[in-house]
C-alpha cells in the first residue's frame, strides 16, 4: 500500500520550505506532513514549493480538526487517496476533486502503444531534429519556464534562485533529472524537470522555446522521461493541469484520469485574496 513519497521526505521539505516551515501532525493511525506559513495575523497550510501533492492517511474528521487551527488552507492529496466526507462540514471547509493524468506501468506493459498518432508523429519529427540530454543548466530552464508562462498570459511562481536550488537538490539527492532537447547547433528546444520515488515519477515543470514550438521536442522529451521512469517507479504522473489544452496533450500519451482530492479552507476576503498567491497546480 502506498505510504507517502518524495514530497513528504524531510530532506525535500527542508530544502523547498525551510526547516521552520513544515510540520507533521500524527494521530494513532494516521499522519500528515504539511507546509505552513505563520504571520502575526494569520497561519496558512499551503502546497510546498515544487510539491504537487500532500500525503494523508487518516479521516476527514482528523483533517478538519487540523484545518480548524489555521486561517486558510489549500491541499492536494496524492492521486487516488480518498476517504469518506461527512455531509455536514464547517462552512469554511470544502472538499472537491481535480484530476491528474497517469500512465500506470503495471497496466501498460508497452506504454508506447497508448500514444496517439499525433504524438507519434511529433516524436518521429523531433527525433530528426534534436537529442535528449541530461542538463544542469537551471538558468536556461528558468528562461524557458518564464517565457512559456508569459505566452499563456500567466506569471511563473518561482524565482531563478528557487529553480536553481531545486535542480541542485534533485541531483544531490539522486531523485530525478533535468532533461533538455538539443539540436545539432546546440539550441535548446525544450526542457523538463522530473523527480521520482518508488511509487511514481512526477513531471514537475517544463517549458519550450517559442521559435521551436512546432519541432515536436516536448513530445520527444516526455516520451523519453516516461521510458526512463520504468527504471524507478510504477507509474508516470503528469501532475495534472487545469488548462484544457495541456490536459488534452497529456491525454494523447495514453495517460488516464486519476482523481486528486482537493481540501480547502477559506476565510474572509483578505484570506481568499492571499490564498491566490499560493495556488500551484498547473
């Protein structure tokens, strides 16, 4: 049975949150490890940076009890984790559902058979133009991330220093890699950051150069990451998206919908406004 993963490990949380900004709440048969922010005026529980999921193996009542101690909260539980939700809830607490896209290697002996023809064409095209290499160039990765988000009319959440730190962490802890699609002239078409534990390989972030958007490099990059994930994990998790076009792109790899439980506590207008800054799901 799945009992938590990379994003609940002390070394990960120390690095991405800071040692004083995460905690573990334990009950007799349950626990949750979470990231918090503590100001004079309010306390929040929000997703840890670069961490799409929080593990919790208890009951709704236990989680509600914890959320009653903070002003607002937003949590995304690991895909597939579910528990009974009571009909009567405190007015400020909500349980809802999103989804991620996951390729289960135990169910797909040949994952490439699930690739749609459009993805296969993109992979063949990109294979003539680029090769996939591991990279440590966090600065270039950050440039691609910011330009990709700007093209969507959005702002990338993290700073270049944070991206550099998480790339260094991944290599120091041997829990993932940064992949780059590079052509014969040395131009980088696309990059993606992937981390893993025994349970899953997670696609944390990716971006591409706008002038090479049609090269198919991102499809080849993801196909390579999916194949590499067979060495480490039982599945490949695209880590969800609320943007329809991106979700459809992930679906084209044969990735199936898996529910992700979302738990929120929202207070007054001030807290709701502050909460928007912490929403991390792609």
